C-alpha cells in the first residue's frame, strides 16, 4: 500500500469514529468504535451490459439508484470482468486468479462439484482473516460438494462455507438450471424429507413434465435448449423431481435475496462485514415481479433492469436505516457482457427499440470482443472519496482480492494468488492509469489480450457466431486480430497486417502470462 493510501485509510477510519461520536450514547459509541474497518457490500449482477445503466449512457432505461451510486462514488469506464461468462468471472473474483488456469471452470453444470479448492486463498477468506463476517446471498454457479457433486438431500458441502464465507443463501447454479431451490448454508431451504430432490443432467428422472414433451404447459417458451423439466411454467436446463415445498417462486427471487441481505446486514451491523449480493437479475429466465412487469417498455429484459435498480435502492436504504452508509464501501458490477436472446422467447429482441446493451461495443456475452467482458463498475467510498468522478484506469475484477487485502490490513496475500494485483490506489481513484494489461476469456478460452490502447485476439479456428443460438459474434478468426481501441473502441478495423511487430509482442506476452503458475487450462466448453 502506498503512503497516500495508508493516509486515506487512517483518514476514513478516524472520520468514522468522529461521525459515530455524534448523537450517540456512550454504549453505541463503544460498539461503533470497535467497528473501525469499513464494511463492504459487493453487488454482483448477472449479464448486465456496459450500456444497460443510465449512468453509462443508457437513455431507454433509467436506473436512478445505480446512477446515485455513481454520483456519490467513482464510475469506472474501462473496467473488465475476467471472462465473458459467469463461472470463470466469479472464480476469478473469489480466487484472484484467472479461471483458465484451472481445468473445468467453463460454464458449470448445475450438479458440478465445488470448483474452488478449499485450500486456496479466497477473497472472503482474506476478509475473514481481517476480522470480517462474510456472507454471500444469491447466485453461486461455482459448484457444490465433492467431485461427485452435491448431495442435495443431505449436508451440501464443501461450498461457500468451506472457502471463507460465514453465511450463504444460494441459488445453487443459475435461475435457468435445476434444482430450482435455495440452499442456506449446508441445506436446501424448506426441504420435506419425505419428498427428496433428485437432479440429473443427462436423463429425465421422475414424471414432472418437460418443455420438450409438454410445451402447452409453458408460460415462457424456450428459444434455445432450456427444454427439460418445467418448474413454475418455465422449462429449465436439467431434469429434477421432488422438493415441491422447496421450489422458489421466480417472481419473488429478488425480494427473497434482498430480505436475506437485509437480515445479514442487520445482524452484523456492529462488526465489520462483507456481503456479496449476487443477483439473479438480469439473467434468463427474465421474470419480473408484478411491480415491474411492463414498466420499462422494453419487455422483460428491461423490466428486470428496473427490478435490479430496485434491489440496489433497497440495499442502500437498509444501510442508511442502520446508520452504516458512512462506514460501508459499495461496489456495483456485472459478471460478463450482455446478451439479448439467451434461450427464452421473452421478446428481448423485438422490444429492444434503440436501447444498446453493449453501448455499441462489438460482441457480447461469450465473445472475445470487448462486449464480452467490458462491464459497469461503480465504487461508492464512504466520506465522498472520488465523489462523482469517472476513472478511465484499466481495471480488472481479479484485483479486488489483493486490493481488499491491502485495504483491510492483511497485506500481501499467499503465493497461490498469481493474477490479483493490489490496485487499491486505482479503486480509490488516486491512480487513474491502472493495469498495464488484462487477459479476456471467451467461451473458448483466453484468446484476447488488452494492453494500453491495443487489443489483440489470437488466431482461433472456431465458430463465427455463438453456436447454440445467441446472435453474438464470437470474435474467433483464423488470422490474428489487432485493434487500436482508443481510436476504434468497437473493434471494427483489424490493423494486424500494418503492425506485425505489435502482433508478435502482444502474442508473446499473452503466451507468457498463460505459462505462469498453473498450466492446467480448462477444456473448451461448447455447452
Ligand atoms: C448457456 C445457456 C444460457 C446461460 C449460459 C450461462 C442454453 C441454450 N444457454 O448454456 O441460457 O444459462 O449457459 O450463463 O442452454 S452464465 O451467465 O451463467 O454464464
Ligand atoms: Ca453471467
């Protein structure tokens, strides 16, 4: 940590103490003084695009609560998830390593075993060591149980509690994958032992109808895949039966997640806490609550953006009510770029109008182009640090682990963390340059490399469009691609043939990064 940062840290800690001395009883003061480290609430959204938020220029959809975070914090305009899909991005956020270093970290099946080694250094583990109570509420999608997968009717372990979280309330995989139940700590919520849950990703089990056999029962029809077991009128990926009393209600998922987050915040308000609120919105199936249905004019995809904004507002409101807003860092981001049709006929394309989920960036979710990994990132620091500013520093979500370690006094992290850099001064807005480079993982692995103004995509003999349906350019070409993203942010003009030296330099650098640490890169996952 630089001197400047340590000074800031002392500054925020002292200010918390001063603020808390006002209008409080001495008992309360003692409690608050003990709470010297700032809380961290990390709102991690799903598939929300760089252009989906009004603070980032969206005009067809309004996100006032998210925009307010930007007005009161720092908006990062050059921020990246490490991957263009969920599982690897989340793996990186939690481990501080690029996911492609570990085999099997592509989009996880709903019955995969835990992908994070319980011995690894993790973001929640680091914060736990710094004295934080740590919780995750919402989407997990990093596998549960040993390598044979989760024992749904038993103790489901290892999982978040074995890698550094004190509390977890999970959507085990995704909203479009079975089982459609919540898992609290080690157990399915509301599971009736006489009605056990069975899950199978290969063959149909039980007699529940499927989208393929009984399309007349569907309230939302699939457009790609998603034709296995029907739960709440929506057919999902994978087959399940049993656990009727435990099934979630799609229309109240956000309310449930907000409720559990509030409870976590309220019960930990007197000590430092870290809450990772990992929303289901705006992933498919997009089923907005009645409060938001039809409200955006853009169909369900727009409605769930409004619903997401509601979630943000509820969390900020809770922090305010608990007098914690001035002692809490709020981070808002997304796990990968946006997608319009991701497998259900929800009129996302028909009702899109002039809204641009990637704000014009090429590609989208799954892609090697910037549309796959460039995401919104807003950090609201207590005490107005950086308030209302825009940072163009190059930042990656992989750096949160080392940066929060520095912030909370843990210092240098163990050697198994090889990719996460301490970017605290960047996240604080003091350093406006950021990283020199980042690697971007598409659904076929880490082919893109960004350094300064240059973006390189390694040659790859793969499909031109995402093969299972979404109309998204993959960015795979058999020849190398080079873009000057300062002049050409939407990666339109491949200038590789004009700069052979640059191509070689960036290609060598990408290869060298891939050689660091582990070499066990994951297999291509074509779903
Ligand atoms: C794909 C699904 C898609 C989504 C994605 C994972 C089909 C046709 N498509 O396989 O709907 O679930 O996986 O998304 O099944 S992510 O955001 O969790 O990475
Ligand atoms: Ca995602």
